[in-house]
């Protein structure tokens, strides 16, 4: 699936999920952002936990690179993809983000 098709398919999800996933798509390869950053970026600074939940339901990986979103304290946080948080760390190391 390409970017345009993913953006079109996102319309089937809630506006909140769409906002989270679009913000996540703006994280450059080799960089990370926090769940808190995403929440602020979408104008919902108190919704950090909801951001995590939306990323946990991300059906558009790797176009929506949810593995690039980490905790504010630098720890990886959760990862719903195969292999869980260990896979998240491996992906970030591969991208030279850790």
C-alpha cells in the first residue's frame, strides 16, 4: 500500500486515530518522538495514553512508523507488532535511531 492509499483507507477510522497516524508519518527515519510529542502535535496534550492506544491499533505499518514513538523517559514503550518491544528496539537500531 502506498501513502495515498493509506491516507484514503484511514478515513474508515476515528478522526483521533487519523490525526495520531498522520503525525506519526511525519517522524523522519532515524529519529524518534514521544507519545507526548504526538499528543501535543495533534492538539490534545492530555491524551498521551490514547495516543498509545491508537498506535497499538495501527494497521498501516510501516507507512505509519509507530515503532518510532517512544516514552518521554527514552524507554521504548509498548509495541503491538510481532516480537513486541524487542522488535521495536531492533527496528530503531536498524534505523540508527538508538
